[in-house]
């Protein structure tokens, strides 16, 4: 009998050290679900970790909730970015909400088990998954293409990397979603247009380092090829930060 395909490995975190940081997971799954056991075993998961709560809601009831994610302003974002998926999710009769909070951990087994359940929910009636930490609404096929990857999707797929205009024609490269790994989001400010691709590659590398357990301290120097003196980490933010909903580590590109 051949070995099953591994889609969600429990990555070891070679840079991990015990800390007070927390991992936070949150997802909304829209659909009409069959009353059956979620087939998560086929994806390498024995079920949700005990830290993750799953609640089921009638969609028309959830619409009245203050934090309902498909109403403005978030709803406007999803309607603009994914209009077909937005309408498909809006029309569903049920919504499952998954939320979990963990102590910082030396591997990502919690992510493997949770994502295995998400994949199973798509097999029994789920049509869309909303990841509010990434500000992204996926239809079922998009989610599978992104995460059902043999031996595991790249760590970068679990995070959104954004590029926005900064002051004076420079750019701001930043992330959302690092709370899945209990780490600060990345912020690179004052990036000139000529260095945008290099800054994006650096941001992706920092995402991977943090996902594998690394974390930065205030004033820590970061060596970067071509930048004399490197970059210096500045810590900030918090879960109520409007731009990250998370702590962040910021680096200022030199003038």
C-alpha cells in the first residue's frame, strides 16, 4: 500500500525558543454541510486541536453579528477582490467559525490538524473559506490550489505580502497573517521603486525565518546585501493595531 500524500507537514521550527508569544487561528467556512464526520484523516489530521473551537451558525443569524465579516468595510474589500466568491459565500445557508489560541510551539502540528479539517469541510459542502488574518476570501478550488500541495505549500502561502505606496514615491512592503505562527508581521518602509523586488524577496525570507521560530528584538541589526550598516528592527503594534491586527517588526530602508 502506497503512503498517503502529505499536504500539511508539521514543520519543525529550528529557530524556536520558548516565549510568551501566542498563536492565533481564525477561519470562516461558508456552505451547506452534510451531517457526517469531517473526512480530515485523508489529509493527515485526526481532527481539530483541543485549543480550536468550532461553532456552527445559520447564515441569516450570523449576519446580525457585529463582527460579521461580509459586511462593510471588509465585505466591500471581498466584493471588489473576489466578486464571484463573495456572492457564492453570501448565498450559503451555513457558516462554520473556527477559532483557536495556542502557546508558542516548537512545531506546526496545530496548523496541520486545523488545515486538514478545513480541507475536509470543503469535501462535505463548503464552498468558500475566509481567512480574516490575510484579508482573503477563497473559493474551494482556489483554497485547494493554494494549500493542497504535495509535501506542503510554501510557508509564504500562509501569509499575505502587500505593496503600498509610501511617502515621497517610495513603497511599503508588509505582511498580514503571521499570527498563525505566533510571530510579528513584517514591515519594510521607505523602499525605493528600484529595490521593490529585492525588498519583497527579503520580506518573504523573513516570513520563512519567523514561521520556523525566529523572532526579533528591539534594536536588532539585520544584515542586507548592498545596504551599508544593514537594517535595524523596531517593534510595535498589538492585536488592536488597525494595519496589522498584530504586533509587527519594522525596518526602515535607508535614504
